[in-house]
C-alpha cells in the first residue's frame, strides 16, 4: 500500500471508529430518532450535490427498489438500533458487537448467496467469531434487562448491516457515491415525520451540538468521500480491513474520554471476533494459520 493509501486508511479507521463516542454523548440530550435524522440530513446536503457534480446519479432510478431496501436495512434500522442501544450499554461494547457484522454476512451468504463458497475455514471462523460474541456478552453484560436489551440492539444492527451488504451486492454496477447519496437521503426522508415529532425543546449543550455536526459532516459525509478515495488507491479488499480497526478505535476513545471500563470480556471477545472475521471472510486461511497448520499436517501424515 502506498503512503497515501496508509494515510487514507488511518483517516477512515478514525472516522468510522469515533461515531460510537459521539452517539453516546448525543443521546443523553437528544432523542435517537432526531439525532439519526440530523446526521442523515447533514450528510445528504454534502453528498447529493457532490454526486450530481460527478454524474454519479445517472441511470440510478432503475435501482430504486433495491436502494430503498438498502436505506432501510443499512441505515434507518441499524442507526436507530445503535442509538437506542447506546442508552443502555457503553460505546465500546456497541462497537465490539457491531464488529460481528462480517460474521453475519458469511452466515447469511450460506443460504442466500451461492457465490460464497462455504470452506472449512469459514465455518471455523464463524465458530470462533460467535464464541467471541458469547464471551463478550457473558463477561461484559450484567443481568440488567436494559443492558441485555442494549446489547441485543447492537447485535440486531450488525445483522441489518449484513443484510444491507448482500442487498448492495445484488445492485452491482451502481456508482458507489450516487448510491450512498440516494440511500442516505431516502433514509432521512423516511425518518423525517417521526424526527419532527421529537425535535429538542431546548438548545442542546455545546458538546451535543459538536457531536451532531461531527456525526453528520465528518463521520458520514467526509468519511464516505475518503472511503471511496481509499478504494481507488488501495482496492476494495484492503479498504474493508478498516472493519478490524474501527472497534479498537472506539474502545480506546471510550476508555480515554468517557472513562468506560476495559473488562476481560472486552479483550477476549474482541480478539476472538476479529480472528473469526478474518477466517470467515477469507477463501484461503491467513498466512499465519497456514504456517501453523503445515507442521501439524506433516506430523499427522507421518503418523499414518
């Protein structure tokens, strides 16, 4: 990867690792529906004109059914679930549970995407990853029903992201910037009626206002522009590696800024989830797994 690619990668890891912190700050004073709507509206104001200027909205009308479904499953529902969930759980826990998204993609693909060949490494990855989720929940979540509900909402958001990813794959050929601008705008319009009923009665505090503007303009609008630049510079596969870095960024920010605890479940769950994602999304085992496997396989053959 080039130096520019590493800079873009670092920026993306930071931009998509910080939303959990700002969501946690904002939901203290702002109703989640309005918060999500404000985020979408601000990002649409930036991305729609940019998409028009670059000609990314041409012939996109024929994809409307899929785009609406993506707006619902990739934006409206998961954004709301994360916002409501962070009322009851830490931003760190929410980010770690969302990291299970690739596991859900592989699991759903076994049934709905025949192009995804189910290798033994993917099954091993699924097993390891979901053991990590179980460890994270068992060691980090108390018996408080509201905390359990918040964790369930975060996992529900991860599942929705997986559904949205498979839907987007079926709509291949659309300009990514145009598709993003349309889905964000559509999601905002869907939420507008409910959001207008939950407008804050008083001006939010400065930290909350900063969080709202950062979520909309930086973590969404600017982040997508940088993400597509990263894809052009380093390729989609390398760009997708930010999935493994985002949770670590969220945990560090949660600990340093919000004083959230780092539990045994945080460490064990994070490590297992990342290993599971790496295995389950690879058609071939990673190099370090192959290096460990070859001596064992040779020994097994010799014993026969």
